[in-house]
C-alpha cells in the first residue's frame, strides 16, 4: 500500500508537470490533450480507489474493535482536513486569477503588428531555409552514390563545398554516424527532432530556423533523406546547419517568438482555461488523496507498535510473559517497546523466582504437614492477631471439628456460642493475651461431640521473620488421668481389703459372744436392746465385708481364660436367668463373627449391665431392656439399652470411676469393674443417653477369626 501511494503521488506529480509543459507548448497540448486528460483521470481515479479502499479497511477494523483503529481514523481525518481546507482556498483563488489574467493577454492591434513583422521575417528565413534544403539535397545525392563505409569521410568535403557550418549523418533512429563542423568547439551535433526524423523517413525534406545554443543566434537546419543504392542497407538521414546573420537572427527571433507566443495563447485561449483548471483540479485531488493515503499509512505505522504493546499487555495479564516485541526504531515508541520488553523479562524472571520460592514453600509446608500429621499431639499455629494459620489432623480430632472450620478464623470465633469448642477457644485466647508473649500451660476439660476430654494445652510464642506468631500444643491426657485414677483406686481398694477386712471378723465374733453371754442375764427389755444392737453390728459388719470384697475384686487383676465364643449363644444363655422377672428382649445379628473372651468374666459383665438397667426401671410403668449384637469393621459390638431416666450429664465423664453412681445404695463399682474386664479383653466401652429417654452401654470385642456359620 505504501508503494501504491507513492507511485500514485509520483504519477500525479508527473501529470501536473506535463500539463504545465503543455501550457507553454500549444502544439503538444493540441496533439496530446485527450491523452493527458485520460491519464490524469486514471491517476485521479486510482487515488480515489486507494482512498476508498483505505476508508473501507479502516471502517472494518473499527467495527472489529482492532486496537489502534480509532487512532488511525482520527489522524486520517486530521491530515485530510489539513490538506483539504488550504487546498480549496488556493484552488479558488488560483482559478479566479487565471481566468482574469488570460483574458487580459489578447489585443487586435498587437496581433496585426506581430503578423506583419512575422511575414517579413518568415520570407527572409524561408529563402534561407529553401537554399539550405537545396544544398542538403545535393549533398544527400552525392552521398547516396558512395559506399556506406566512405560516406563519413566525404562529409567534410561536402561541408566546405556547400559553404555550411555543420554536416551530420544519422541513421533512422537518430544515432550519429558521421559529423563535420567548422566550429572546432562543437564536438557532437544535436540529435534531430523526432518530427524531422519522421518527415525524412517519409522522403520529404525538413527545415527549421531555430535558436542557437548561445540564445542569441539563429541557425537554419535542413534534414533530408539519404537513399542508398544497396538494398541491404537502411536509409540514412543528413542534417545541414547554417547560422543566420546576427541582425537578421535577432529581429526574426524576436518577432517570431512574440508572434508564436501570441498565437499559441490565442489558439489555446479556452484550452488554457481548461488546462489550468484541470491542472489545479488534479493538483488538488493529488494533494488531498495523497495526504489521506499517507495519513493512513503513517497512522498505521504509529498505531502498529501500540497494537503490539496492547497484545503484550493482554498476554501479561493472562500470565504469558513470552511475548517479545521487535524494536524497529530508536524513537520514543521504540524506547517504549524496549522498556516493555525489559519489564516483561523482569516480570518473567520474578514470576519464575516466585514460583521457585512457592514450590520450595509448598515443599516445606508439605513436609511440615506430613510431620505434624504423623504425630498424635495436636498443633495449632496462630499469627499475632490470634488468627489460626494451621491445624494439624491430630488437633482437629482432639477438638472434634474439621480443619476447614478452624483454619483462617480468629481463635475466639471457633465453634458456636455456648458449645464446648467455643468455651475452650475463648479460654485459650484469654491465656494468650494474659501471658504477654510468655509460655503458659493449662489443663482444660472440654466437651466434644464424642465425649468429654481432658486436654493439656501449652501456649508457646514463635519468632519467624520478625512476626509475632504463636503455637498452641494440645495433648489428650484423658487416658493418662484415667489410668492414674484407676491406679489410685486400685491402691485404695487393696489397702481397704487389707486394713479393714481383718478387724471385721473379731468385731462380728465379739458381738455374737456378748449376745450369747448376756442374753440370759438381762431382763426382757434389756435383752431386746442387746439383741437389736448386736444384730445391727453383725449386719453392718456383713455390709462392710461385702464392700471390702467388692473393692478386693476391683483391685484384683482378672485372669483371662479366653476362647472363641459365639456371642449370640452366650447372650441367650445368660438372659435365660431373667426370662421370668425382667422385661428383656434381644436383637441379635445373624452371621455374627466369633469373639475371643472369657465366658465367666463376660457373664459377670452382662449380668452387671442387665442388673443396672433393671434397677434404673424400678419406677417405670412400661420397663424395657434390649440387648443387641452386630458386626462392626473389625470387631463385634454388644449393647444393653433401656428406657429409663438415663445418666446425668454431670456424671458422663466419671461413670467408670468408683463411687460414680446414681443409685442410693451400692458401691458404684459396677461399671468400673465392667470397664476393667472389657479392657482386659482388648475391647472398648461407651455410654450414651438415648432419645427421648433411656441409656445405652455398648462394648466392643475383637474378632476371634472365622465367622460363625
């Protein structure tokens, strides 16, 4: 497109030049007017077509939303107006001036004087031209009789014989074949006019009086054909030149020039108006459409780097830093493109470095999480504002919540208002704020959906990169405390069995002996008092013996005689004892796996659980006890359920401790002994209240191996 615009510009400038030349050459103008107008019109239409194509292309790009298209359009119309407005003013003034000037050139008296002077000069110059033509024809005749190779050597003789200044021999194309001149400074002749050559080819002589090279003299030239005898040689052309006397030349030249100019102007009076009007019109169209085309091209050149930068910025926004724009100039746009490339490279390097650091950070984080995930201790990391950053799986398990519900929240916002997790979080936040950046430790009892836990919480300040962070370390000490309590109660039970049981028998024997010795010696009223007193002593001693026996049984480690046991058959045999006086029903799973267990100890467990359930239903109008068995993942479960009042929430965490009982009588050792027997079987036991009322005690025993068919 750039070459097309420049080509149209050069063509239009050439046409304007030809039209200007035609204004000074009426003959050329008359002969080639239609051709000039046609070529000028074609050039103008080409420029119009180029302009239309550019406008259409620009319109399509604007519709498509191409970046920089609107800038191109703005510059396009600005340059167009800059060319159009001054051009129209100059065009209007020039046309008006030319029309008035051309009309003032013509006068009748001047025309008559010029014609009279021209006739006089033409008659004198005509005689000189006729004489010179005769001389030229004579020389041509002599040359035609000579061979071609000798013609050049004869030119000097012919010149001297004819008393002329120059003689030159040319071929039909105007190439010089031979030359002779009396002027030693004249090295080569002027090539004959095209019209002279053309007329000589038509076997007609041609003559003209023209101005010399110095601009003051007139030279008469005659051109005649030289016909050769040989048919194999082409025709030649002879030119003869003779200067006119200085005075005659000066007069004739001035008269002829004035007359010629006047006639040309007169002949082309209307044509000149059209010619200059056409020239100005083409000049205006040329300047306008060339400016518009160049404006389009320059706008494209200016907008191209901006489009490249726009594509680059969109790529950078998508995270693609591979777009590198080529720098083709050293101007401001080139510097901008270079700066953009440098910025993109720096961003790419920064992203690569950040990605490497992120990978290292993720690797370190994964390594840390793998370590934290493999430990049983709960770890919670917090920032200076007590916002939770990381919760390891052990901590989430201890707190009875998911990691997603804990991470990213302020510690005080854990859980819902009123639940155990929220109370725990508020207490921990209080400890952190009160500690003032120092280490602290606290044992806390926390109620979770899976039951109450006793947690040992330790707060530790961390210093990482200057930031004040904290770590909350949690250990579940419920089992440890329970083991300590069990050990303590076992020691108490052993001491009671040892220290209390020994004096009980002498006390009972002494009371019985007193009754035997004194009953006959006292009156009836005293006998009743003695009998009642000794009976009370004997009964209380029996009660204390049973209590000591229970403590002794609790303190004694059971000796297992384990075997593969069909739990369903075992349950049916034990519950046969209650079929007449207890509302016991069963829900036994089919295809139940066998368990390893001691039938005697497990009988004690089941009897104890059914007895507890039966005692809780004393005041119930519709008592119900259900014994269930079912398979779990790797164990077998046995549950005893009732519809009694259930266990108080205040005792749920201490049900398996001695003396933790809701009954007015009894030692409170039943569930403690049951738990101990189940743990000896490597099983577990859980207690929960049922909805709407009732309680359930479920124990889980390990599978013996093969399933019972």
